[in-house]
C-alpha cells in the first residue's frame, strides 16, 4: 500500500487566496483525520470523518476552513480566504475502526501564506 | 476527557546510553496508548501501541514502552540510544470508542555522539 497520500507537499500563496489541500487515505480505512502542526500550538486536530461523515469539526479554527470527504478515497481541506497565521504543516491521517486503532499519517502539506 | 502529558520538552542522552521519554495519561475506562516519532520534514510514524495484555510492549527500531496502570504512565524506552534516534516523539491516547487520538505536545530527543 502507498500509505496516506497528500498533495501538494508544499504550497506558497498570498493572503486572501483560496487554498485546497488534498488527501487520499489508505484503502480500506474508514476514519480520516485532518491535523495542523505549528511550533506554537503543536499538533491540533481540526476535523475527523467516520465513513465519510464529519463527526467533529470543533477544531476547525474559523469559518474560513472547510473540509469535505465526498467518497472513501478522497478528502479536501479548504481555506478561503487564507491568512498568514494559517501557515503551518497540515497532516492527514487515516485509520480503521477495529482491532488496530492506530492512525497512519501522510507526509503533510507545508503551507506558507505571505 | 482524555489527555496526555509529556513533562519534558527536551531529552538529551549520550549515544549508547539508555533513554526514557516520559508520558502520563488520563482517560475514563481502559486506554489505548501509542507512541509516534517524527523526523524533520516528515509525517508522524507509528512506533508501538498498548491495547491489552503484557504491560511491556515492543515496537519498531528497538523501542519499547511500559504500561503502568497505577501510575497512569506509558514511558518510552530504549536500552541503547543511537544518534539516528534523534527526533520528536509523541505519546497519544484514546478510549475504547472510535474516537481520535489525543496527542501530547511532544518531546524532542537529542542523542549526542
């Protein structure tokens, strides 16, 4: 298996632009998680899905952030409009709700908003 | 609510010496406990987990962790540290339901040659 795939790996954009981050979970996994990592705040859970349904989005910082999971093999995290304080590394992770509950992380997307 | 504490921001150890990275947790009911490692510019990699059974859990790269229910701890250990073990280590916990992992803030391990 290729593991969790994220794209792009790096994104540099200007304040006010729309940013879309993409994630392909491991095949067969039914839970998907979006995290943000910064030096100041560490690793924060933004939102997670079970069976493509958003379960908890209380970690989404503002209405500028939105996430979708239209099918079991694809999810997006969108920021519109982006701001410099959104600069961070965004990770996607997936897991299977069963005997092996560990999450598997993608390589992350490093977002820089100028 | 579940929580994890990693009391040390930084741990320094000489190569060849044993290392310990500390973790304590709080969860209602029986915990699932995890350790992850993050190398620079990489995602988190799963090291090991405790679900049930033997309190001493062995994982990747020679790491092990000991579950101590009375002390609510799950310290990560390795008998002989390598320079290549230098990285950021995260402890995580979840309860038995299908909920996300709750991560500690991380401990940076530096192994000095």
